[in-house]
C-alpha cells in the first residue's frame, strides 16, 4: 500500500471531502459555492481542497469575475475509486475523468 493510496482512502473517510467530490462531479465550483452546497466553513473547504489537490482528485483554475477580481474554481478529476482485496493485501485504483480543462470549457461554453 503506497502513501498516495493511503491519502485517497483517508480522504474518502472524510464526509466533507466526499461531499466536495460529489458536488464537483456535477460542475466546477468556487469555494463559496462549495461552502453553500456542502454546509461547511471556508476554512474547512480550503483544508479539504488542499488535501484533494495533493491527492490529484481535484484541479483548480483561476477565474476572473466581471468586477475584475480573481477567484478559483475547482473540478473533480476522479470518476471511480476501487479497492480490491486479494491474497492478504489490498490495492486502490483511481480512475480519472476526462481532462479537467475540457470540463471547464464545457461549463463556460454552456453559459454563452
């Protein structure tokens, strides 16, 4: 069992991380949107997003709002996580979704 696999399993044990991933499979979201959707504080969202980014389960992209301010939007990069138990050991396999940049493009093309 590798360190990356341990990190993925630890994240999936966290209800906030699971909620963030679930919402980000619908559409990319900002921290404010995630806090509202998941019922969590900014600090909680940022801590979980940092861990999800480190595990490569989400990606971030800088956005510019009409007022000229910058903020980040996050998208899930994971489709499936499978844990297989065989011969006294276990293995974690992560299936990544399509390129997150494509998901952001699809989102913004849908807005116009």
